[in-house]
C-alpha cells in the first residue's frame, strides 16, 4: 500500500487551486485539485517535484522550441499537406453512386463513417496551420504526447475511431494477399493503373484513375474506388494512386476488416515528430540559411490534428462551432 502511495506522489501532486468547469460556464472555485507531475508553479521557490532523467529529457525536447512570441507565419518554414483540400466533385459523385449498393458492406468492415466524411470540407486556412504548429510545439517525440503546463495529452486510437471513423479492429494493413482470386484482382488493378498512366498527365493521378473506373461498370470498380479512397484520404500519396494499398482495398471489398486506425495514428505521430524537429531547427537556426524556407511535407490526414484540438479545447473552436 505504501508503495502505491509513493508511486502516486511521484506522478501527481495535490494542492489547492482555482478550478473552473470545462464548459466555461461557472466561476472559478478554490478546491483541492490533482495535477500530473511535473507541474509549473507560480511560485518557483515552492517547486520541489522530482522528475526522472528520461522525463527531464522529454520535457527539455518539448519546450526547447517555444518562443517568447508565437508567430509561425513569420518563420522560414513552408508546410505542405498531401491531403487537405475540398473533396473533388467527381469523387463525391462516385461515392454517392456506389453507396446505395455497398453501404452495408462498408458498415460491416467499419469504414462507412470514414468514407462519408470525405464529402465534408474542413477548410485549411492560415489559422488552421497556426493552430497545428502551435500544438506541434508542445509535442514530445519521446513520449508521443503533447506536454502542456498542466500535464500531458495525446491523440488516441479512440479519437481516430470517433473523430475520423477509422476501424480499430481487424487485420493489419500490411497483410499479404494469398488467395489466387484476390491476386487476380490485384493484377487487374495494376493493369488499370497502367491505363491511367497513359492519360494526358502521363501519371496515375486520382483524376485519371477516376476517368478509367468511375461509372465504368467494370468488375473491379468497387476495388478501384476503395484504392482511390485509401490513396487520397487515408495514406496520401500526393495526387498519385498508390499500389501499396491494393491488398487493403481488395480485402475490404470482400468484407474483411482491416484496422486502419493504428496505421493512421502512427502516421500522424510520425508527422508530428517531423514538424516538431523542423520547429526546433528553425528556432535554433540549425536547418535553414538566411532567406531560405524549410519545406515540411506531412503525409498523414493531418486535418485530424485540428479536429482533435477543436474537440478538446472548446475556446479554440471557430465561432460557428461553439
């Protein structure tokens, strides 16, 4: 019992503080509150919390880039997101055309909500990127958490399931096709990609892919539709169709559940690591020369970071969402 109490003392502190309702609809009340260590006290002399070496390094890494005045638009850094724009009208048409026939299948494998959400337009603005860069400054790559003054928080699998509609149950995304029929369909998709590559653009872009398969009535139209979705919205590959998602699409089309949420979450963590490294480098003038902008390419569905912040921090929501 004593060991448990000692462990609790190491990870949290109890003290009186003014607390308010998360909804912000009440006056601050002075009461006992629990805070995760390490905490930042208004009285520096009263701070005697012991932090392990690993946590010290993590916190040092997390806060090393925080500037006195946060003005990311003035930083020599350009951020590119491979997918964060209005959904193409052709895509919305394709989705609406196939949903009456396949909606029950999509629901069975847990991707219906994720598919339908692609019809929504989450605006990417300067304030959007400021918000994402702002929370990325608090990111700690060693713990995969945002280290805020009051404690740590992070985007979880549950967030990916609720906010993005991604399934958490099913086979891994790297499953290899073994069934001969499935391999046959994969060959047909490969052939379709070659056909899309003969377009005016000379590459298998999302637009060229839809020209080949949309409303075509081809045997593999459903698989091709899922390939387009995975390549564009889940594992963005610029404007190109990715061959690596063929096995996932083929299995989903046959009612085999694939756990997309863990893979998407890992990609978001990777991009947060990349963005944090760039922020630290820019602030310490280690990675850019004068008048040269550092370009950071984010390959995950990074708009979910903005959605997560909106859901967790109500005061940061746009006025029309509050």
